[in-house]
C-alpha cells in the first residue's frame, strides 16, 4: 500500500517511517503488473523465497555436513512454523533468509577458489541481500567472518593473499552495488532512515542487560513455535553435539556458529538495540542444520545395525518428522494470522460496500491498511477511512478482536475505552453491534440527534 503499489520511481526512492524492503517492493510490483492486484500475487515473491529456502538449506547443509543431516534439516525447515509465517507475509524477510544461505554455500566454494566470476556473483548476491533489508549486515557479517577464518586457518590450494584480495574485491562490489541500489533513497531522504530506521537508539546498559534474557526467551519460543516438544528436545541435544564433535561431523575446520558468535556478540553489545525477534530468524536454518548434523552423528551407530534398511532409515525419518510437524502447523492459528491482521477484511468490505452511506466514517483501531487495501480492490471510496471522525454523522467501528479486547477502542483514532466514551464524545450515542464476524465485530455509533435507541 505504501510502496509497491506506486510506480518504481516512487516506490524505490521512498523510505519513510514505514521501512521499505526494497527488493520485495520491486518484485511485488512486478507480480502486480503480471498478475494484477490480488493478495496471492502480492505474496508470490516472499512465498517463492520461502519455498526455495528448503532445497537451498538441503544443499548448504550437505556441503557443510552430510546428506543425512541435509535431509533432516530440509524436512524440519519445510515445516517450521515461523519460516512459513514469513513466507506468506509479503515482506523482505524470507528473501533475506534465502540470500544468507546462498552466500554460505558460495563461501564454502570460494574459500579455496580464485574464480573471479564466482567472487563477482558473491558480491552481487550480497548486494541484493542488503537491498532486501539493511539488517543484512548481521547475516552477511557472519559469512565474511567465516570466510576470513577459513582462509586464515585452513589448508588451501590457492594462496591466501589471492583469496584475501578476491574477498576485498567482492566486498567492494557488494558495497558499491548496494550504494547504487539505495542511491534514489539516499538522494531523497539521506542515510539516516536506512541506517537507524529513524527511531532506534542504543539503550542504557542496565536496561539493556536486564531485558536481554527475556528477549532471548521470546526468540527461542518463536523458533520452536508449533514444533512437537520431542523435536525441540532432539534439536536442543543435536546442536551442542554438532559443536563438540564438529571436527568429526563437518568437512570444514571452522564452525559457522563460531563465526556467528564472533560477529554478532560484539554487534549486539555495541548497538545495544533489541531488534524485534523476527530479525534474528535468519539464524534458525543455521541452528536446524547444525542440530541435524549432531543428530545424524548420534544415530550413526544405530544406522549401522539396520543392514539393508540403512540407506532408507534417515529419509523415512525425515519424511515422518516433516509430516508430524506439518500436521501441527496446519492446525494452528499462528501461520494464518502472521501479524494479527484483520482476517475478515474482505467480508467486511463486501458488507460495507452496500451498507455505507454519505457522511459515514469508518474507524479500524487495528490493521486499517488491510481494510484500505480491500476498499480499493472492491471500489469502495477510501474517504470513509480517512475523513475526520468528528464530522461523521454515523461512525462504524471495525474492531479486530484478534488484536484487542471487545471493550477497547484506540484513543488516537478518536475512540477511548467504553466507560470514557461519553466524556470524550458527548455528541454521540453508545456503540451498538451491527455485524459479527469470526475475528471481528462492526459497531455503529450515531450522533445523538440521529441516534436510534
């Protein structure tokens, strides 16, 4: 609504208080031009990125560990509730997750290759990652640190000086391309909105440290959302095993997890900003891949005793695990309601199209943009949503019960708690329910001179 619906020269040169995931904006606009203004079309870029995350995770896990770990990781990632959630939410997160894994796979090859084309590809993909989201600095830093450690401490057939030179060129290419891609934004608004999103400031040390543990618990809960408890425990066991026995499990001396710690821990304490939990979700595929490698190592002695069934044991287990997790995910509300949006918005719009009359005002305390989208889609004048509430003869309040209690109306929209309502707007009568939906209710409020009792 804010960016992708606009022409390219507007959507890709604006970065206001609502952060703009530029690569997704570009792809969503293409999808809109090809398939029209339909919700499924606007979700295609994020969805395809999420789907591609599964085979990419398989390939990357197999590169770093083995095929058994790769099968387990792919099966778990395919049915990971949070990863599915951000594959159906039309924003840039799933694109960033995918690009992180692509860069890891490329890094595994580049650690001993002077192939200029491959290094150019690495820099280009990295630039696209930054174009997807500026917070790509976190996953990209992990990949760069791992490459530096691998070049420094692992035997390679290519001279370290050549590899470091190629890495420097790739970083330069990534920086210049990202700068070029962001140049319309920089020209229009400067760097500040991109670097800080306009409002994030370091927190005082005491407050930051006190909130760090609760924040980590939230992230951990999100990672294990809708996952069977047994699977959560298995992954929690497999992860430390993969670290302790890394030399036996992985073909690379340096664990990617070590590079993540070296890069992220200083960044976390330097910036002292607890970014929202979804920012760190790019680490989930890495966690699952590492844990799966630990599990494959644990079950190796058991596999050896299966005889002729040895070759199918892990594939069958991966399929069974995926089906089990998938069944759980399909029977939860989590993936169907990614951000507490107005799920009945389309039905509400169809009703209001016939019900609204001149002079009406519509208030949506939560998810007003969703209703605005469907108003445009169904040809309902958006003036009903944007007009001054005080001037309305009749106010229709669409209460999103997925986001708020029935008794609550949002004050900044002109509506306060019901018990304060008459003091705030003495010229209006009491709210009366008009139509009830599964996740929302429409209330009608008249001016006292026109009120119906």
